[in-house]
C-alpha cells in the first residue's frame, strides 16, 4: 500500500486504532494524534498560561510524555481526556515553576539576541508582542469556563460543533458560554480603553513644565480660576455632607417609626392586658431584629479575623438571612392576629371599657372608606383601630391598617401594593423591615434592585451585607455570582480591577443622597400621617368607660 493511502487510512482511524498502532511503534499514527489534538491542547494551555510560546512548549511536552506513556493507557477510546489530564498537570507544574523563578517576568536573552526576519519589520514585531499582551490582558480576567470556549472557538475558525466536541459540552452550553464570555470581554476591553485614557491624562510633570515656562508675574486671571475652583470644591463638599445627613436620617427613621407606632398602639389599647401585650410584642419584634443585625455584624468581625473561612461564613450568613426573614415575618403576622383575637376576648371580658359607640366593632370612626370606587374597590380604605378577630385586611387603591392591600399604595404591618411601606412589605417599590420588590428598600431587602442593611437580589447594596446574582456592594460582607465589592467579598470578580471598572459610578454620591432621602420620606411621612390621623379620630376615646353625653 502506498504512503498516501496509509496516511488516508490513519486520518480516518479512531482514537483507539491510532493508540494501538502507536503502541506498535508507528510514528505516523502518532503524527495523526498530534495533528488531531494539537489545537485543543495549545488552546487550553494558552487559556491557562496566557503566553503563546509557553503554551506551545507545554503542549509539546504533553505529547512527548504521552508517547512515552502510551503503554499505560488502558482505555484507548479515552485518549482525548487522557491527553487533557496530562496537559493540566503540566500547566500546574509550569505555574509553580514560574512562581518560584526570580526572573520569570524578565525578557529571555535568546529573544533579545534574535534578529528580526526579513518578512517582518521591527514595528510589526513590536506590534505583534503588544497585541499578544493586550489580548491576554483582556482574556485573563474572564473566568476559565468562559475563556476556554472563546479561545478554542476562534482557533477552530468559529465552529461551535468542534468546540462542543472538544470540551465534552452540548452546543447550547457552548453558545451560552460564548455569549457570556463575549459580553465580559467587551466590558473588559472597554475598561482597558477607559483606564488607558485615564492614565494618559497630563499629570504633575506636565504641570511643572508649564509653570517653568511661565513668566515670573502671575496674570490676574489666575485669581478668578482659583475662585471658581473653590466654588466647585465647596459644591462637592456640600453634596457629600447632605448625603451623609440623609444617610443618618434614613438610619434613624426606623427607630422613630417604631416609637411612633408603639405610642399609637398604646393609645388605642383599652385594657391593661392589651397595653401589656403591645409592649411585649413590640419589645420582642424590635429586640429580635436588633439582635439579628448584631449577629450579621458579628459575622463581619469573624470574616476579618478568619478571612480564609469566608466561604463557610457566607453559608452561615445565607442560612441565617433566609431563616430570620421568614421567621420574623411569620411572627409579625401572628402578633397581628393575636392582637385581633385579644381585642375580641377583651371586648367580652370587660365590655365597659368598650362602651363608647366609636369603640364598637365596625364603627365608622375606627376606619375610613371613601365613597368613590374604581373597579369595585374604594379609592381609599384606612383602618385606624385594632380590628376584631375575623376581619380582613384594609383593601383599596390606597390602603392602610394593620394589614393592607393597596393596588397603588399600601401601608401597614403587613402591606402588599404597587408601592408598599410597613413592617413586612411586598410590591413593585417596597420599603419595610423585611421588604420584597422590584425596587426594595429597608432593613432586610429582597429584590431586583435592593438597598438596605442586609440586601439580597440581582443588583444590591447593603451596609452590613449584600448577596447578589449580578453585583453586590457592601461596607461589610459582599457575596455574588459575578461581581462583588466590599471589605470581605466573595465572587468570581471580587475587589479586582474588573469589579472596580464594572461598578464605577461617578454619580454615586448623588444616587446615595436620593436613596437615603427616599427611604426617610417613605418611612416617616406615611407613618406620621397615619399616627396623627389615628390619634385625632380616636382621641375622644381617651376615657372609653365614660358613656357619651
């Protein structure tokens, strides 16, 4: 049989047949193996090392080792995975060796003495080196699960089918990783360009050069420039101070609303048992919440002391947040039902304390329901007194009470609405002790965009902790599936250059001011209006045991 025919047969042979031929000493068969897998191994090595020459060296060493150890391969049909295993061992060894080598980042002497070829000018050679450095600088920040398919895809001339086969993935998985990798790569290249332009800004050397060229006398225009700069600086400082004040107001608003609500509930209590229940329930709910926030702060302290245990701390944190949010929400709902049941029981036990007509169940004075309706619902429905057992929530377009459902706005212990404010809240825009919404604000927040003390969602900020799928920013613990920034962060991109660029926001102070102001207003204004209205409507009940004249 002629040589071309033999090579054609080898080219069509399976991996197992090629291995069998190689074990018999057939170098032509091994040539086919090298040709079949050199692109895969070189691509994987480059994806790990970021250097074309080094990646080719490691791939060559892999093939040489494979030739020497082919006799140890018990399952010839698994040749590809066997070669990849050898390659990854070589990569690991190369990384360790590079880390121990003092001159690993130096320019090799043989490269320095090498003469450029006739086909490439000096400029082209330098450009090729710069191009390689730029490409790797962009690629190195990508997670490996996205970087490997990207490198292999473009080296396979855009074949998704080949990439899927080489990496043992489905074509859909390859498409998803390529799409995600391209997006990350686009963002990273943009960040590189932005960084390069920022670093190219004239600095102090330029300033000194200009000053040295100036005449001794300073023109009068300089005074005007200094004055304008002072005004601008003053403006920035004023915004920062205003944002700090708004943050303080937002933090204090939760305590203020708790005190106001406690005072209102005590005013509405008609018996000693009701007053005692109000104090105990408020103390337990408020105290447990403070205790939970202190626990999260303790986790932050633990992360500072044992940074290597951050993954375990994250697991404890996630479990605690879910358990407390669910438990506290159910406890609040149970306390509201208990108050209603207690009111009904006390009405039977001490009827003289509820002798005023406005104190009777369903009295007009104890709630307001607008006559105007839309689609069968009152425009406004607000309940001001403690409901009896069996009464449903306040329901309307705008609703308020211990439990409230408002299509536009809801305020209450449990509130559900387009905009909801209260203890446990659900809505498009939600503010509460435990809030859930597209935009979620408060102490413990769950939402697409969440701002609070402990925040969970898609894009979140938390003063104590932040847990996100996309981006998490925190002054304490920050956990994310993608990007996280904070003193104690855990994510594929945690506090690195990519995270810094991705989260860069020149309007952060202004947005923080808006957030804190909105939080304070949503917390204080509805509570103040509701408490004042409730006390005004129910004030004549200060002495409920006195019969009306």
